[in-house]
C-alpha cells in the first residue's frame, strides 16, 4: 500500500467523514464553486443565502438577472466587478448547452465536460474540477493550495504544477468518486487544523509518513 492510501486512511481516522460539499443540490454547488475564488467559504455561504432569499438561486433566474442585481447579493464574496457577470454568463451557457438540465450537461465524457468548463470565463482547473467532482459526479482528483502544501511537505512530489500533482494522485489512488471527494475534504481539514503555514507536527496523524514531520526537511 502506497503512502497516498495510508495518508487517506489516517486522516479519515483522525478527522472523520467531512461530508463536503455543503450544498442542497448540484446547481447550488456550482454557484458556490464560481463564487469561491479568492474568498472564504463563510462569505460564499452568505452570498448563496442572499441569492436564495432573493429567489435567484436557479439557473434561469440568474441567467435573466441584471448584473447589478446579482452584484448586490454576492458582493460579500469579493471580486464584485467580475464574479456577477461570470455567474450570469455561466448560467446562460448552461441554458444554451443543455437547457439548464445538469444531468444532460454532465452526461458526457470527463474530458469533454472539463474542456467545456475551462472555456468559460473565470473557470480555471481548480474550479472546473470542483464542479466535475462535486456537482457532476466525475471522479477527478481535485487539487488546491492545501493539496500542494501537504503533499510537498510529506515528500510525495516536488512540484506545484496543478496537472502534475493531479496526475500523481490519480495514478496512485483508485479512481473512486466517494474517495476522491473525501480525500480532498480531508486535506482541506488537515491544512486548516494542523498543517498550517506553520505546522503543528507533534499532533499530526501522518507525522511518521511525512518528511517534514520526521525532520528530513524544513
């Protein structure tokens, strides 16, 4: 068994199931992913609640809403000059591509859906893979800054290139949707709790698997 699987098991034992992403349905998850860039989740959650209360958390409603109206409700999520228009344009794209039917939208090969997502304004690899994994049910390994921080410290890889880190995990961890979702969420939990910019190695459940934890590198 490789270190990647053992790390997953130890994190799961330590933190328990994370049940992430917190959304009532796939569309809410997509909206959250589009708003998540460069902000904290609490701000995204408040923006989503604002949209719900305004009756705008629906693909046709957002596609038809004026940008200033959307901006008023999601401003707390930051980047208020760009996020509202991107959100509206993405919803319009969903209507054009699949009449807003997310089952139809995601019922294509992973590569086709991923390329379609990446072609939308403001959607990079992390956002695209968040949507694929949590909303679309496509087993892709989601990489973020926490994944790179933890994996680099442990000594799994010596790169911060998104595609290289993703390939590292996808070639070593079984391509299982539930495991990929849980693994990503556990890495986020670990990065926030212990593997912070200044790590708390003595309390770490994967310390004995980690180059930094074992003092092999700083």
